[in-house]
């Protein structure tokens, strides 16, 4: 006889109870490939896991998503841990996922690229957000494993270069599921509890991509981005590049390099300081000496010497001018004397007495005027005769006029 | 005049500036003296920072 019929709800509820009490299904780990990945606006994630033959519905709550260390992507090979639970209204079962691990190496690279492009799009890597690493830090927080090569290298390099800066080590797990949480908590804790810290160095030594994975997790990236204190990332070797490197204010290729870039060499600084001081003193003395030389050049002796030279120069100039004017004057006088002599000899030639000496006489009228023409004289006129050695009064007896 | 406490880097820059100012050929003796005194003040600040800092290294409890 057929059993007593039950309602759909009753059946689904019963199946739910059976599956819940099953010891195996309460904690199961499943391998498979992600498909039909859907991020719901509520923050929950729905997807399927499948292999060649079969498919499994999966549900990842927003709360558990926060603990997932990888960006999920379609086709990614994962191992999901959780429990099987029945969705009674739909009448199907799902894997309620608590944690996910990525198994394929290529899939890790894909998860890395996906987070990288998401954070890049959000602007977390923008250079405008990068803070300058202070030149002379007073306090450095080192967030890394308490033991291991990284912390030893960092302490060794810093203390060998710089004997001023205080160093605090905040020990954290640097690999495994808890690492990202501890690292990000330490970064945030430094900002809150040790706000006088000048630089945070966070990182670890080399390892596999899985070992370094904490530095590829969003929690660490966010903490670095939110840090008001500049962060230097120092993860692995030269070739290892992590998300933390992109978001950090400075990326060091290794922990050693991070230590080196974080602090100045205090011995060199002391040398520089002393050189600067000595240079200034030197310069001051030289300036004073130069000024003294200039002052000496301005002393009375030199002034007097300069004035005498000036006077001598001008005296010579004046004497030259005087000499040349005198000779010009003498020349002028000599010239006048010559002209006067010439004029005198000319005058001598014109003297009537010299003509008279040659036998000529001058005839004058009663008034003493010279008479040069017979037209002026008549018979019985009384005239004077002047000769070279005297004169005579004469009477004209007759006048003969030459015919012209 | 009260001067705000400069960082080491700022003091070092001021010191370098003062030293560079003294390199000018046309500087007067008075200016040179002023620059020198200023430079020495910054030098002392830097030197004190270097001498007074006693490096501490500690590891926080986990």
C-alpha cells in the first residue's frame, strides 16, 4: 500500500533535515570549474561548479565573500569548502560556500589581473594619491613576519645606514588565510595607535605566488590606500609584482631595497652638514678679505697718490697748452713785424724827399698846395719851390703850355 | 620672532640656501654675515637632531 501522501513543503523540509544531519555533507570540499557566475545587488554571489558530467549550484553570502582571497571568474578552477543545504521553496540543494581556493596557476594570474583592473579603474593606483616618502623619518613601522630573512635584512640595512630612526616591528603572518587580515589590521593599527610613524614598510621575502598571495588581496590593497602614513611595499624578489606594489606609495623590489630607500645615510648627512658649515665659514672669511682689500684701495694714502698723479697730469697739460700758445703768439708777432718792415720800405720809396734827392723839386702855391699843372699858374704868380735841402720863393715870368 | 620648528629636511634646505646665498660675488659683508648666522642656526638644528636621536628598535607583541 502506498504511503500516506505528504505536501511538497513537508517533503522538501524533510530532505533538508536529512541532508543537514549527514556528517559528510555538513562539511565538504568540492573541486570544479566556475560557471554562471552572478553577483547579486544584495552582495551575495550565485554560481555553479561543474566538471565534465555534472553541475552543482553554489551560494556565497556577502559575509563569506569578504573572506575569499581571490577574485572569482568564469571558468576558474577552484576548490570550494562549505556545506550542502536545501532551498526548500525551490526544491533544490546548493553548496553554501564558506571559503574558496584557486587551484589552477593560470587562474591565480587571472584573479590577479581582475583585481588589478578593478582597483585601477577605481583609481587606487593613481599617482595623485601617492604620498612622498619623507627624507628624514624619525620612526618606521615594519609590518612583516617576526622571524625570517625580510625583517633581518630590513633591520640590518636601516641600522647600518642610519643611527637616528626608531624602528618598530609589527609581527604578522605573511602567508596563509589569515595573513591579509593581519597585514591590513597592522597597517590600520599603525595609523590609529602610532600616528607619529613616518613610513610603513610592509612585505616579506621571496616565495611562490601562493606564498605571496596575501599581498594580492583586496584587504591589504585597501589598507595601504587608506593609510595616511606613506607605505613602501617590499614583497619577494625583483621579479615579483603584487597588487600591494601598485597601490603602495613606493615599491621596493626587495625588503633590502625598501630599507635602503626609507632612510638617509646619517654618516653622510653629518659629512654634508660639516662641509656646508666649513664652506660657509670659508666664504665668509673670503668675503671679508675681499672687502678689506677694497677698503685698503680706498685709504687716504692711495687717495693722495691718486690726486697728485692727477695734478701732475693736468699741470703738464696746462704747460703744453701754454707753450704752444706762446709759440703761436710769437709767430703771429713775427709775421706782423715782417709786414710792418715791408710797409715801411714801401713808404720810404714813396717819400718825396727821396725823389727830390734825385734832383726834382716840388712847386707850391701861396697856400702851400702842390701845383702839378701849368693850368694853375700864370705870369707874375708868386710860387714856392721845395727841394731836398731847402726852399725858395719864385716869381713866374712866363708860362708855356705844351700842346697836347 | 618665533620660528616654527622645521623638519630636518626643511632645515637642511634652508642651510643649503644660506650657503648658496653666500656664493654670490656681489654680496655685502653684512649680508654674508647674516647668511652665515642664519646658516649656522639651521646647521645647529640639523646637528642637534642627528646627535640627540637615540635609535630604538622594538618588536610589538603579537
